[in-house]
């Protein structure tokens, strides 16, 4: 029912809030004066509610966006997932046009898998209108759980600038001759993700020169499932190096999936070379074609910057010396230069790729001091390079870029700015609120802020560089971020700056969080404090700008007790053996009609599977843990199996209570009230409902470091809550059983046979303390006491042993069948 309600809510939100209002105007042919008002506050990029979907809307005509009456536009920079009231937040790529540009077409993208255009939706038309607003011809997106975003901030535009690369890739490439890449190959087993791509490639098919397909390729071609092709056509020789988007066909749209862009160059001799990179998703590979390239290709006109720049990197650079040379070239850029976004993007890509290769090749020999020094150089050159994005403006302007290693947001204000506050600057895992308007007032009306999120910087600036007096485990809980005021003379802050840092690792409620900044060789806390925190994010307040991070300190875990681990392994294996023996006995032996073993059988099945899966998971944890989906699935199955085991323990307690209350009518009572089918429905449905609700409310709650339920956000109570309720009920039933048994024994005649049966029944009832799971209560009282931990471990791993002893070994009928079976086996051996 929860999923039905969710779908209905999504449909209502998406359809009922699109209110068509045609503006009154004399020119009804121009969409600037003939549009539909789309005022959906839930489309705001600050809304993290994620249930709406635009595929259910009947789009028709042109739309102008508002947020609570305030004019808005579709964002033209990357928007992270679960914003704008949906899961996949749609934004347009290519920037907004000017009034003179008229109607233009823009690609629509959705962020996923660390790539801003992982999902591609159908392109839309955009027009800039007099009065500083935009209208859009919206269409139904290609996938559900997606919706168009709305933003009230400033728009951006993009341009393409070639970067000079030395040596020339036309004569320095790797031959890639894989016949399976042919567009005629319908086999679909290959994937380019595991390939270690490096440098430039020229394609061949069986020795015949080929090129990456530049027209749409259907699924299940080129030896893979999602066949990758480049959009925008091939360049000419005079175009130099250009960048092309990479697409994969799905869902009747040629660019449904987007992969990371690649560089392409046309070479003399009528061939092409490509700087291939790892695709954004598996089951995908680059296609190769030997036919003529698309005639309708698009060329890129080189943009002339205010100052020429030629940054080169030695071919195959894996040594610190050549990397130092690259950094020196970047540091030699003058502070007055203004570079395009594409130029900065390409140089940053070159620098971070080289840095990663050098660290990989010398990771075992690099000292902490060298790591810190290397990190300082990377930070310095990155900030220097990003400062070249700042350009003079009268009002306000912003620039953004996103790479695998770094995300950048730059905002500039000028003397004629009308804003009272600049928008929050966001990256995927962080954001910053800064009073840039106040800073500008102290700088003759002009100022700029650069905000950078480094996704891989913790490999250099490690959390262990946070020196504290106590011996704790330090964990980097956020990406490393930097905030600077480039080309701003007076950098004094008018107000503290607030950084919102998303937790990138599982939050430990017992841990201590610290907002820290980088000071040459160590992380320190001076001038920074935690303003607000929860299990998802932390807000840090700092009185200065620098490079920041969020570090969590936790108590160092106690050393593993090898003897206790061995005991645990032995006990679990013994328990599994007796679970199996009990199940075989229940299945093969003949039982009197009055005996109902359904609860005991299902306790054995549930706990046997749960213990076996848990044991195998822990043995192969190093292989399973990197597979997040598999790890989460295993934790969900374990959740279900253990819960169903406890539900069956409760059912067994109820059956035993009925038995003790009315021994003479137990058979008829079971048939009338507690049939086997009814018990099976209860036994598994309750656990299934709890797991389903848990998945619906917090799917990310599964998949801890041990492939179990995560402890943060209180999600562990989805298991502990039902278990505590069942244990409390079982204890109440157990006490009632003891009381009623005592009353029954007083009324029995003191005959020897009756006394013997009574003693056996009393022993069985007392043994039910373990069978009913009541011994799990010991877990609340161990408190680090080793003897209680050992007792808890033995009792709760041997539920199968107790079931086998009480209901099989101590049952006269079963013992007689055992003897008969053993006699048959012995007689068979003697005959042979």
C-alpha cells in the first residue's frame, strides 16, 4: 500500500500543479508572450523531496517557470540527485541563449554515477525574452523519477576552447584493434569499464582503419549491451582537438545514457585519434565503424582568449619531475589572465590525471611529509588556475565546472549588482553560504568567490594528519573543500562562512565530529566549529577561508579475540549441524497426529539459512563489501531471515501456551484456530512486511561495513524493535507456562509413571527458554563482560541443538525410530 500511495501522490503533484495561464498580449505567435505559467515550488533546486515525475504530465507548448511567483529558469549547471522534488533532477546543458539568439535547442541531463549527464532526456527549445526571462518548450522526459528543475539564480553560458597538447596525438597513439567492436557484432558481453584507459587511441577492425561511430547505434551492438557513439560529428584537421559527448541508446532515445566526454582529433591521412576514458556505466563499450563518417558533422570554432596559453605534459608522465614541470607551468600563469571554462577544465583534467598516475606508481614509497607537500602544490595550482575564471562584471556572473576529481563554482559581483545576497554555491557533496555582497562593499563594489570540492584529495591530505592528544580512529566524513576570494584585494570576511558538508561515509552516533582546516602539514580546528549536525550532513561555521574537511573520531576498536572468534565459528558450525539433523528428523520420522512441528521446522529453516548466510558473508567479506548492491541485498535477506526466525519463536510460544493450558484439547484447538497454512502466512508475512516498510522508508539503511543493517539514523530499530517486542511477549508467555505447569503438577496423582512424564515435560519446558529465544535477552547485559559474551554466544548459536535434543532425542517415539534405523543399518552391514 505504501508504494501505491507514493505513486498516487507523485501523479497528483506532477499533474494538478501545472496550471495553464495564457498571458494577455497582442503577439500570440511569439512564445515570449504566449506561454503557460509553471509555478511549482517543489521544483526548486533546494527541495530534497524526491517523489514527483514529469513523464505523467501532458506537456504542450511553451512554459515560463516561477517559484512562488518569483521568476525562475531551468538550471544550466549540474544539479545533484534527489533535488527539485524528484530523484533525477533535470538541467539543461549549453547555457541559456541571449535575446538575439532567438530559439535554440538545448540538451537535457540528469546526474547519476558521478557524471552530470549520465541520463540524457529529449532536447528542449529555449528562448530568451525581453524583460530578462526565459521560456521553454518542454516535453515528456525519457525516464520516470525525473523532473525539470527551477532556479532563481543567474544563468551561464559555455564556450569551447581547444587546448594545445604536446606531443601531437596523431603520431603518438595506441592501436586499438578489437574486431568485436564492429557495429555489426550483436554479441553483448563486453564492457569497457574494467579497461585501464590511458592516452590516445586509433581504432582498427582486423587491420582496417576505423573510427568511433558518430550516428546513433542500437542496443546490443559492438559486442556490448549499450553501444557507445559520439554526438556532434567528427572534426576537421583545422579544428584541432575537440570534445565530443558520448551517448548510449535506450528507451527509444539515442542519448538516453550519457558517458564521460572524450577528446577527438582529425589527423592528416584521413584518420582520427581519440582520448578514450572509462565509461560511466558497465555493459557499455565504444563502437568502431569502417564506413564514412557523418556528413552532417559539427565543427568547433577556436575561441581567442585574452592571453594565449600552452600547457604541455610529457608523454607517459609518471615521475614527480615531469609533474613538477606541469605545476610550474600552471603557476606561471599571470593573475590578470582570463581563461575559458573549457581551457581550465582540460588543464585541470591533465593535472589531476597525472597526479593520480604518479601516486599509483609510487604509493608504497611516499612518506606522509611528501604527501602533504604534494597536496599543498595541487591545492595551490588548482586555486591559481581557477582564479583565471574570474572576469570583470558590472552586475553578477557565475561559472561552474565538474570533473571526476574536482567540482568548481565561481561567483562574481560588480558595482551595479542588485542582489542583496548571492545564491548558495553547491557541489555534489557540499555547499557554502558567504556574504560576498558585504565583502564587495569593502572592495569598491567588486568581489569574487571560488568554491571547490575535491573528490580525491583525501588520498593526499589524510585524516591521520589531524593530530589529537587521544588515541582515536580518524575518518574523513566529507570531501575536501576549498573557498578563496580570487582577484579580491580586501579578503576580510564580514560574517562567518557556513559550509554544509554531506557525510560520505556511515555516521557513527558515538563518534566525535570536528570541522577542520588545512594548515601546511596538518588539519587543525582553529576558527571552525560545528554549527549543526545529523546523520546525513554537518554544518561548519568558520571565520576564515581556507581548505576544509569534516573528520570523525571514534574509539579505537578492541583487538580481535582470536579465541572468541574461533569459539564463535565452532559454535555456529555445530548449531548448523544440529539444525540440519533436526530438520531431517522432522521430515523423515513419523509423528503422532497430535504433534504440531510447523513452528519448530520453520525456526530451523529460518535460523539455518540466516546463520549459514551470515557465516559465508563474514568469511568472504573482503570480496562482497565492494559490491554495494550485493552487500545491501544480503543485509536485507539477513534482516528477513532473522526476523522470521523470531516470529516463529513467538508462534512456538503461543502453541506451547495453548498446550499447557488445555492438554486434552490441544489437537482440536490447533485444527480449529491455528492451522498450518495460517501459521505459515503469519510466520513469514510479518517479517516480509517489516523489511518491505524498512526498504521503502530508508533503502540506504542496508549494507553496513559488515553487510548488515546500518546503525545510523536509528535504522537498527527496524530489527531491534520487533525483536524486543517478541522477546517481551515470549518472556510473559514463558512465565505463564511455568505457573500453569506448576498448577497442573499439583493436581496430578503421584504415580511413578506420571511423575516421570511430568519431570520430562518440565525439563522440556525449561529448555524452551532457549528455543523461544529468551536467552537473547542476555545481549542487553553483556556490557563487555567476556563470560556473559561467551554464554550469550553459546546459547544463541545452539538453538538448533536444543530443538534436536528436546523434540528428537528426548521423544520416545523418535528414539524408537532411531533404534530401528540403526538396527537396519547394522543388519545390512552384517549381511554384506
